[in-house]
């Protein structure tokens, strides 16, 4: 498709069904989402290695900043917990997209840092209560939350790449209507995964932990 034809199609999103647009958005962003997942996996490996070396990052961070990395949410109702989780995860979600404004450095740091924390804390907790507790505590909501965050990071990385293409003269415009339309659908789909993750983490995960690890 030449640039003139593309510009003509960009004048409207009519005739661009949401399912097709979402599929196109995934095709466009999938490798960047995979790159984000790779950064997170690298962070997990680093976090586990730090645990093996005897470094408890939660204790270290608490000593450095003078307060816990994770606030005490034990007194909240399930609904309040769901709202708290959704708000905080939405902030991380948007931060991963807007990290493109820092040449992707903030987005990359967020993926690696979160991976390090998950790997380090998970390894320490698993050493105390077993790997089963960690799997039950993380997997039910993690299968929704992590892909959502990877999608957000992938959108940020892809946007940065489009900027680079425009600077090199390989693209007439960074943002087009069709790009905004299909990418907006992908972002919406990612955020809805966060909603599901918050519901699962607030209502399902505690019930599973209580049923399987009552002691």
C-alpha cells in the first residue's frame, strides 16, 4: 500500500472493524510485547540471583527510603483492595506507555525492576512457605496482569520505533488515525486485563490461599 492510499484510508476508521483493527494492532506490537516480557524475565533471573547471594530487596529498599515498598492493605475490604490494585496497576500501565517520552528508558527500567522484585521476593517467600504458595498467590491474577503490562510496554516501545522511522524519513507521519484507532483498542484490551487481574487478586486469590494453605 503506497503512502497516498494510506493517507486516504487514514481519513476515517470506517470500514475498519474492531476485530480486524485489534488483530492488526497485535501484529504490529507483538514483537515489542515479547521484548518487554524478555526484560521482565531477565529481571526475575537477577532477582533470584540476588536472593541466592543473600540480598532481600524489600528490606534493603525499606532501609533506604524509610518505609515499606508495599503499603499495608490488610485492613481493607475486598472491594477497596480491588480498587487499590486497579489504581496502582493503571499507573504502572500508563507509565509504561509514556516511557516512550524518555526514549524507552523508563519503560525498560520498569520491566526489569518489576521482574527483579518479583523474582527476589518470590524466591524468599518460596524458601519459607514453598513454591506452591507462590504459584497460587501469583498465577491466578498474574496471567492477566503481566500480559497487560507487557502490552503497555510494547505500545511504548513501538511508538518510539515509529518516531525513529519518522526521523529517518521512512514514515510520513508518526501518528495516523488508523494507528491511533487500532492501538487504542489494544490499550483498552490491555487495561481490561488489569481490571480482571484486580478482581481475581482481590477476591479469588485470597480464597484460594485460605482454602489451600489455611495454616
